C-alpha cells in the first residue's frame, strides 16, 4: 500500500480516491417558460437602469467651459 503525503484521520477518506461510482446524477430540469421570461425581464430591467442612470447622470457630470450669463442679486442693485 502506498503512503500519503498528508496525514488522514480516517481510513475511508484515504480509500475514497480510488472509488468510482457507476451511478449517473439525474438530468437537470429544464427551466419553464415563466422562469426564462423572468430572467430576461430581470436582465432587461438591470440594463435599462444602468442606461437610464447614465443618461440622467451624464449632464450633471459635464463641466461648463464658459458661463454665458452671470447672476446678480436684485437686492444689491438698489444700494
């Protein structure tokens, strides 16, 4: 019998490396039409939210190069 590099506390763990099962797992269930539609709707909502945030936020991030009008207070004009 061969020696393992690391100590193994239980013998069945050491023998598990040689074990091969002939039992196949059950096939995956197909997603229903409602689940597929829900996934598409969730993805579309996330993408629309990101695009909307970019469209709304882009003007706020832009810097004005030269202000065309200067604002003056009306209270200071009468003095």
